[in-house]
C-alpha cells in the first residue's frame, strides 16, 4: 500500500466519523439487500397456536405530497406511492383481515390528500376489509381528510385533529427589491400567467382567481368530511361552523362528531379485529429492508435516519417549487 492510498483511507474514515458524530456514537456498517420490495415484520401476536389472521398497520407520517421527500444528505420516499404500495400488499394477502392507519401528519398537498383518500376508498371497495384510523399525535387537514375514509376514527387523548380548510401560501419580495433597486419583468402570453410570482404583489384580480380555486378545494374537503361523518350525525351547517381551519383536542373532536372514539393503538387494533370477525391475530407492518420497525409506535422517519450532526429541513411551504394548494396545518411543521 503506497502512502497516498493509505492517507486516502485514513481521511475517509475520519470523514465518516465526523459525519456520523463523534460524541459517543458508533459507525455501523452492515450489508443491505439491493431488493427494495416491501417486507413484512410481525410486531405482536396473540397467544395461541395456529394464529394465521393478520391486522396490517400502515403509517401515514409527515407531509403528504406526491413527490419524494428528503432532508440534507437523505433520500426519501414518495408518500403517495408508498401508501398505495402498502395498501396493495394488504389487499393481496388473504390473511390480512383488517387495516389500521397509524396517523401522525399535519396534512399536505391537495392532490396528494385526494389521491390517498381515493386509493383508500378503492381498497375498501375491492378488498372489502375494514380500515380503522388511529391518530397518535396530529391528524390535521389532509391527514384528517384521509381519516374520513376510514370505518372508525380513534384519537389518542393528547392528539390534535381537524384544521379543515385549504391554504396557498405566497410571499412577495417586491418591497425589498425596490430598496435594492431591482426590477423584474415577465414576458407573458396572458395577464395572469405569472400569478403568484414572489417578485411582485398580488393584484386584486389575481387574489380573486386564487380565492375561487381555494374555495373549490375547500368545498371538496367539506364534501369528503360529510360523506364520511354524516351517519354520525354531523350536518353541513354544523360542519361549516367547525371548518374555519382550527384544530381540536381529541375531546373536542369527539364532542363535535369529528372522531368516533378516544383511545390508544390497542383499542384501534381490538376494534379492527372485532370488525373483521377474528379473535386472534398477528399485527404486521410493511417496510423497506433497511427500515426495521420494532412496534406500533415506530415512526416512518426511522426509514431515513439523519446522516449528519445537523439535519436541515425547511418547512414545506418554503421548500415548495412555487405556490401550491395545500390541505395543511402550517404550524405542524414547526412542532
């Protein structure tokens, strides 16, 4: 081994030590399968012999967007694609008798929320398996939109839910640009082609057009909630009073018929078994080969652990490529 090669190896290991963090951390190197199909892990099992029935737990974590999410030095999954892949896996397994959605999300884009909601309704229709929602931390906006497709909605006592509404966050640098003597011009085919540009303030016409789009998506949200909650006694008049964007505690959500029960994962699993008509079952979860999950509370974030001492991730509204229509509880990004 020549000196240059030896120095390269030393520098490589020093770099890895710095990236992984030297403060009491160890660098773990292990082989990982190049096959990335979902694997099934059993996280609990009722006692007894010949327990074949399963309850599948599917995570809905973080921002719901139809694009791969990633932080600094991290790869990520497309939440919509992953959700549908897990539903397909549960639908294809005849031993899976019911599904529990473990929800911890402030919502996401309008399109992603609608795609996931539609996929869940299709799963219920074609697979004919009950689906129970279990909100552990946050089930707001698009995440609540998705929960309304479930047969029963459980919420942990300390969770927050709701935020029924639509938002499009824009920003204008026009004032700062004037101070710096910077001007921007857009050559456009139509008056509204650069609508929402951060380089200038919105005009009254643009604000009117965007508000119409926002209210269209808001009406769709209202219809989804009514469809899912009408048989619980929630009517449009009362829902419109609740749907001003606020979040509710679990107790408030129950009082206002936005959820069915306050409970913990064990309660949701028991309900799933009862609805499926099984007395004993295995609880399984789906993950990539690297994403080991030890129990019901394991977060989807563990699929992509931070790769550096500082993991930088901007709020979704600031990362977005241009203005987007969102079913999103904005403050949820900063918790």
